[in-house]
């Protein structure tokens, strides 16, 4: 659900300082290394050279730093000149771009974004190799989203949506996907607690301060997705947006899936996810019955984003039974596993 809550302060300045420290540290650290080099050919630009050599745009800053004396006007590359390429960092630098996960991942990698306990990932399969996912959890920064209460604890939508989204990201990487987290919390990681303490330090990819204004916020995250989409043109790309609904205390709802009315691929995706949930519930809780649904909805993010998108509401933050779905860490994991399985099916179908 969309709500607008004005926060009294933000931690962004502290975050900016932390990022600068990390960047300075990286530059110092890297200056002692041997770098791979390339010779610029006609038509080469920084972006195309980085892309051709398997770098994400997040290496742009490092590339410019390494080659600042060799670049021409407006950072153009000069034909015949030799340029140094940044070292691909195995461990994603903390705070600085923790989100980009290269496609060709070795069997085991470390991603600080998942936190101490979950940061190591061993790839389990290549089922999603070639697939690109943009994962966007609802709200964040100054906006906590919907709020509920349980046993004296305040439940904030942004924290629970983020934890499920992060678990999903990890699941997808395990299967070989390339994943971009659009909303990023630099220090939360995956949390195995029932009550997730709220904070305001989330940023929008790659490290933009999240705006106070709702429309600016929606534009910001949608633009982040669309810029990445352009870089990954021609590949299977999907946007998954995860929220928690807010309704009256009495209303027990299931997981709902929304798509934009003009998007057939979005509809197929949403339907695949809903069917997966139906199947999982029928196996794990045969008498429960599943009342999830797929429907069209006019929502800024899914309407204005280029990749086919699904918008998911995980339940009602005010209803006791729905709360169990995201309060209990094992349930958050189960939900993210089911979403992964549905996404694998959608990808398989798309490449048939
Ligand atoms: Zn929401």
C-alpha cells in the first residue's frame, strides 16, 4: 500500500561519508595491483568497453579513476591508447554498489548485502543463467509504508518486504540469475528475527537518497530499473515489486499478484506465480484453500517500467494470520522460495 509518512531525519549523510571512505579505501588498495589492459578501437566508449569485458556500469567510477590521465574530452577514449581495466572485486564492496551480481559467477561468492550469516553463496544450478531480475521492495528511506502492530511491536511494511526481497535475490543468484536490488539497505542483510527493527537508511539503486515525495520516489526507482533495462536489452528481464498491504484488522487476505493491463508478459508472469503458490499451498496445507488472485492494477511502477513486471502484496499487515506469513522468518523464506520456483517456470517458458 502507498502511504506517505514524513520522517524527522535521515541517515543519508552518514551513509554518504561511509561510501566515500569505502571508495577512497578501494582506490588506495587497488593502486598496488596489476591491472588488465585494453587498447581502444574506433567507436569505443567507456560503457561499451566495460560491457564487452564483462563489467557492470558500477565500475565506471573506478575505470575513470584508473585512466584519468588518458581520457580525452568528455571522458572519450582515444584510439590506440592503452587503458587499464578495474579488477573485478570478488567481494562486493560494502556500502558501495552492493547490488550488481555479474552473470558469470564462480561457484562460490560473497555478497555483503545479504549480511554476515548469508553473504556466502554457492551456486546450486544454472536454471536461471541469462535471466535478469530487478527486485524492488516497497517504500524505504523516509517512508516505512504500511504499519501494523503485534505483541506491542510496530511492524513496518518496508522492513518485511525488504527481507523477503533479499531472500528472493539470494535464491535467484543460487540458480544462476543476474539480480539487481533496486531498494538497498546497506547494513540490514537477511534477518532471522520475528520483529525487524525499522530504520531509514535504505537507498535507491545504485546509491541515491530516497526522496520524501512519493511521486519523486516512484520515478526514482522506476528510472533506475529503466536505465538498467537499456543496458540489458535483448535479454529476459523481469521486475518483481514486493509490498505488504494494509487493510482492516478483520480482513484475512492471501498473496495477490498484479500486472499492468497492457502487459501480456506481465500477466503470464503474475499467473505463473499465483499458480505456483496454489500448488505449494495444496501440498503443504491441503485443507487451507488458496484465495490468491491475479488482476490488473494501475500502479505507477508497473505501468512505467520497461521490463514486464509483477506487483505482489504479501498479505494484510493488520491481520493476525497474514502477519504470520511475514513475521516468522521461515515463512518469509518459504514465500521467497515459492517466488523463485514460479520465476524459474516463467523463465523456462519464455525460452522454450
Ligand atoms: Zn506498499
